[in-house]
C-alpha cells in the first residue's frame, strides 16, 4: 500500500532523512537508496512524496520505493549516490592507483637491492684481490733488479720481497706496510732488519 507525506528532514551528505506521513503519526526513516534510480531530482525538505512502508533488519519502520508526488513542481540537480567511504572523506585510491603504487615501490626496493649488491660485491672483490704479479722485465739488458709498479696492493701479505715492499712504501699512495712509521716496511714478514733485502 502506498502512502503520502512530506520530507520533514534531509541530510544530503549522509543520504538519509525523515518523512512526515500525511495521515499523521511518527516520522518514517528514508534512505537515499529508497528513491527511484531513474529520477533526476534530489530530495529536499518540504517535498511531497509517495512511498511504501517496510522494516529494516531491526524491525524499525522505513520508507521503500519512494517517488515524488509533485514531480513537475520542481527541478534540481541529480541525486549523487556515493559510497560511505567517499561521504566520510576517506576515499582511497582505486585498484589501478594501488597497483601503480605497488609497482613503483617494488621498483625502488629492487633498485636499492641492486645497488647494495654492487657495493657489497665491490667491497668483497677489493678485499680479496689477488696480488698483482711483479713486472720482471729488466730496465736494461743484463740488469738484475726487477722493475715494480704501483698496482693497488696495500698490505705486506701481498708483497713477495722486502725490495718490493720498500718500493711500494716509497712510491705508491695509500699503502699500509709501516705500522710504526720508521720507514721500514713489513718488518715482521720481509724486512726483519734495516739490512734485509
């Protein structure tokens, strides 16, 4: 059975209000979803409405299948049917937005991981580098002394003789072969005395 009444209150942001029946009695709750979806009108207090009465899951009366009784009397913007998230102002990004954010974050993490791996690999190879070979070519025909060159070695464990350690200490930057700064390199391994060769 259909009834008539006037919209007594309406909260447009929350999408509900109350109808005052023409026959009198208690006001009846009405939700935006009870209005016909094909309508281009927006509920406003004072509107004459035609409706049916039903109950919600808790047994309370509420209006169903609501229509305007005087549709030609007024025109207003279309009804906005928004989700509860949007009405509360907490609308989140859609699926596409979340997917793009996830992929961007994944790319950043992968890039940082790759850079970390490169750094770790460079550190590992720098510490475990094999000693470079001594250049054995003679500076002149018949000369007995080997010719050494700075090749990045820094420690006594990388040297093969006292002469080589002495050359590195005197000519190569960044070597760590003279702990007591007395000018004699690798005193415990190669150059045990000032006269060692």
